[in-house]
C-alpha cells in the first residue's frame, strides 16, 4: 500500500488564518482509528510545525493509524496574528481541534505537543472535553509555570529527556507529587531537551504508546 504524505491546509484561528500539515494514517487505512493535534515548541526559540521532534511525534502517531494535524501557532511562518505566549495560543490549539473534528466528526480526538506546545495543551485539556487522550513531550516544568498539568483528567502520556535543563521526570514528580494515575510517565536517558541523537527512539516510544492506547479501546 502506498505511503501517504501530509498535505498543506489553512483554517481559521482566533487571530487570523493558521497554516498546518494534515497527515492521514501513514499506510493509507480507509479511516483513521483516532485523530490528533500536535503543537510545536516556542516560536522565540525557532519553534514551528517542522520541528524535528514534532515531525517524529506526528510520524509515530500516523504509523499507529492516526490522522494527525500539526500547525503553526499565530505569527509563525504563514500563520497570521501576533505571538502572545501567555495563554492565547490555547485558542489556536482549540481552533485546530475544531478544524480536525470538522473533518472527522465521529473519531476519537487526541492532543499534545512538544515543550511550549505541551504546556499549551496542558492549559487547554482540562476545559476541552472533546480531547479524549493527551500526550506531553518535554513539558518544561523546571522553567515555566505548568500547574494546569495537575488538572488534566484525560488518559495521557508524558515523555521526558533525561538531561533536559527545562525539566525531567524527577522534577515533574517533585513539583507535582499527586499527579493522577491517568498520566503514564517515561524518560529517555542521555539526551537533551531536543532529544538529540534520540529522535528515532522518541518516535518508537510514541508509536508504542499509541498502539497500546488503541488496543485498550478495542
């Protein structure tokens, strides 16, 4: 079966048009088993939907049978609006949820992201009941306020880098000792915030988690 590739899309956000890449399940299943929105890291650090970690996360999910939308937050590349960084990007993520669900209205929705993107979904998920499953890659718990993670009730997956100056699994547990059992936590040792040298392993971890999650709902 032919390999399927992502296609450019444009949709309405709260501050203007947002651009994205919509990838069907990688090997062309007739219908996705779930759908996912993936958010990128901080624009001030050069974060875009083309970031390597974001690409690997999307690829792992698509290999597992999901349709995946990654997109650029407001002000990034061709997306309109001005960067905010203090919560308004949650509206961009919600617009991505709206758009993806308009295409797949009866398919379970997952949402997550990398670094700033994961922090954005941590803020959105507690008040967005359409999100059925979450994933947080390198949540920057050491350097940013990430308190909303304690309010996430959906089943979810958290993956950290062992040598991450922005936060590790140990820091997460120290700051949020009462996180619920709904969040599965893993760590890849010997790599930094950007999973340097370990992005293939990151993709495999995401793929394995997605497969486990889909099997649990069969």
